[in-house]
C-alpha cells in the first residue's frame, strides 16, 4: 500500500473531540473551589457553561501553526503549515493557508485532510456524536490538581461506545469557571490498522470569559515501526461576542474541543 494511502485513517483520528465553546461564570479571586463536588455536579456545571457559548460567540479568527515530524521505516519526514482560521456561528468555518514547507506528502495527506475533517465535523450529527456529555461518556472524579493557574477537578472519561468520535482518558475542569482546561487521552476506537497507539494532549487558556485552545499534541505509534508527532499552536485570534458587540484581541485561538480524528497524524 502506498505511503499516502494509509494517511487518511489517521487523519480521521484527529478531529473527534466535540465542538464546545468553553464559557464559564467568573468568581472572585478570593473565592476558592468547593471543598467537595460530585462528578455529576461538575459535569452539569460544565455543560451549562458550554451552552452559553452558542449565545455569546458570534465570530472568531485566529492563526494556527501546524508541525508534523515522522521517523520510521520509510525514513524521516517533516512539514509545517501556517493557517488563518475563521469561525462564524453557528457552523461555518473557513481556512486560509498562509505558508507551508517540508514534505508535500505530509502537507497533502495530514494537514489539508485535517482542515477538511474540521469542516465536516461541524455538521450537527457529528457534533452530537462527539460532544462531551453524559450521553456519550461516563464521568468519575479522580481528584484535584493545583498549579500556578488555579485549581482543577480531574475527571476520568470513558466512552459509552467505541466510536471514532470519542476518546478515553482524563479532563481537567477549572474549579472557578467549570470549563475544560486540559484533555489527555487516546481515541476510543483505533482509526487504522497501521496504528498501534495514539496519545493526545490538549491545553486551553482563558481569554475574557472564554477558554480556547492553546496547544495540541498527538503522538502516534505506527504498527510496522515509527512514530509521528503532530503539534498545533494557536495564536493571534480576534473574538466577537454578541453581548457587547465588541471584538477581543488576544493570544489564543478557536472554540473547538477537537475530536480525536482532527488532531492525530498517521503518516501512512
């Protein structure tokens, strides 16, 4: 099988994390997190914050920097691409490639297919199939995490079915805003016979009342030998909200919790 022909299944594993704008109520800095909350209570507050996104966010433009590095039995290859992404509520997304360099094979069969998958993911049926909710997942509280940015509840997430749109792992939910600050896991369903294992790690940052992607990394182990590392960095976004009819400019990026098939690279 040709090198490019095996790329598509891995690309499918990069987009499946659920389209959510992470919006949460802001509490005073002096107020700490509740001493105890159940997983169900945390998830309900998280969903309520995400729901407000649809009413608040009207448009967003940001820049992304994609990089993939592959080493394996076919040798070493790498590629980079700079993209301007524009989101218009509720379901329109456009991409403009600013620059690209490196392996044409990786550019065509990883980067460009990721962008196509993101557009397809905005379809209502796909969004519902991957949303971070009790319909698709079982949640359990495993503890709390404390760092310089604040406190987070750490929840284990287990998919209710093996689907390419879902993942298994852990999420970090900010204890003040009840918004997802980090996702760490692996696809619930192996997207390709050529892949033995994939690890995905997404980090988000708060801008205004929104939590937006800052850095995504996926590491894919190829069954016949080799490893592909894909990173996506988000910056320079312009955010327009309906409540104030204003535009917020700040480092960060766009409002999607990507499904596994939109952030995973299989270079085969």
